[in-house]
C-alpha cells in the first residue's frame, strides 16, 4: 500500500465522519442543501479528494474508488434521511400550530325575530290568501276624499267625530282606517274582486290598555254579483275559526258604519269581557257608485279589524302598550 493511497483512505474516512456529524447536527433544510453542495457538489470535498486518485497505481485505484463510492452513498443516504426527518417535523409543527378545536363553543349571534304584530299580520294574510284574497296597500297620508268622502262620510257627518285624526297643513290627514284602500283599489280594478289591505292607522284617541293613537288594521273587501250577508258572516266565522280555533266565544252585534248597510261589529271574549275586534257589513251602494260600479249589478262585503286586539286576545296580553314598548323580555315570548 503506497503512502498516497493510505493518505486518500484517511481523507475519505475523515470526510465521511465530518459530513455525517454535520448532517446530524443540521436543523433546517437550507443548511442541509448547503452541506450537500459542500460535500458532494462538483467542486465539493469528495471531488477534491478523488482528484488525488490520478497518483494511484492501477491496483490501488479500484479499492479507493469503491471506498469513495461507499463514502458518497453514505453521505447521500444520510442527507436523504435527514431531509425526510426535517420535512416530517416541519409538517408536524405546522399541523400542530393550525389545529382547530372543533369542540370549542362558537361565537353566538343573536337572531332577530318577527315582532308579534307583524307575526299577527302574517298569520292573517296567510288565512285570507288561502281563501283567495289578494294583498293590497294604500297610503298612511290620505286625502279627505279617500278617508271619508268616498266612503259615504261627508264633511258634516256625525260619524267623523269618532274618527278624529291628525291633519297636515295642506289639508291631508293621517288615515283613520284602512278603509281608504277599498276606494283606491276599486278605482283601479273591476269586480269580481277579493282584497285584503294591512296597514298602520291613526286616531286622536286617549291612550289606555286597549287604545292607542297609532295602531294597525286589516281591511277586507269582496265585490261581485250576488254576494250576501251570509257570505260575509261565513267568511268572518271561518277566519276567526282559523285564528282562534273552535272554542273562542264570538258574537255578531248590529252596528252602524257610514260605508256599510247593514253593518255589524264582532266581539270576542278577552279577560272575562267582550272585546270589539272588527267592524263589517255590506258595502253601501253609495260607495260602489263613488268608484263607478253599478250597485244594481254588484254587491260587496267589507270588514276592518284591529290587529293589536287580535294579538291581545290570542296571546292573552293585558295591555296594548306592551306591544310598543320594545321590551325584549316581553316581545321574545311570541312569534
Ligand atoms: N273602518 C272601520 C273602523 O276603523 C272598520 C270597518 C267597519 C271597516 C266596517 C269596514 C267595514 O270595512 O265594513 O272603525
């Protein structure tokens, strides 16, 4: 064995020892790549050592050559192994830092809910739509004509006293009832018709447990040939049955409205007494004339009901003002 082959052997084994310990100490992939270049690259340490092979004899060359190969494979194997480990621990660290705790309680967002008055209106509309009615709307600011005059209630009519309201400087007023929608709808349509019109109405009323200066009504109107009082009664009874079930006590009471003839009021039992919940009647021929219908050919029935009072009866509320106080502890009880 020549001195140069011994020399190469030592160099190779030192290189291997150094490389393996450097690789084992590496903690990131970038440094590992630098080590690969440093040891195995074209200009790396292994190539430099092998350059000394030219001095070796023909018998020594294969032995050193295969030794060099072994060293190369050992370093390459160590690098691959280390790379795999580093990648694996990198992935594990990433997974650990991004872990989602699916059992953690979520962020609660409180959901809004329908106000009991709107819920009541929705329920009423559902029932009447089921009976073939169409929903219509009018205006809260009305002219004297639509609110009174066309509804057979001229300037000097005593019935105006019961429906005193708020007047605007231009002579218009806040509507006292949804009956004005009857006129607006009939002006635009021809019979046969069945409409309901929900909306807000205003009265110069003293506020108490059953009265408010602003409240809601639902208007009902049907006009066609041959409609009779029994049709009105049947419709109202069916509506009340669907609202309250079969058990609620109901009474029809003869009454008076300028725009209906004959007229009736309907009361239901509330807190041990009768509470008026709606007015109704056969449309007065004068009203039909006001919109250009022939009262000899068509008859109609109409009704106007107080939404708040229905809500009070259905939910057994003791005071109408609770509906306007925005007290969520109260309002949340109803849907
Ligand atoms: N508009 C009346 C009121 O506010 C209620 C009413 C009664 C409406 C009889 C009607 C009706 O359509 O026919 O007191």
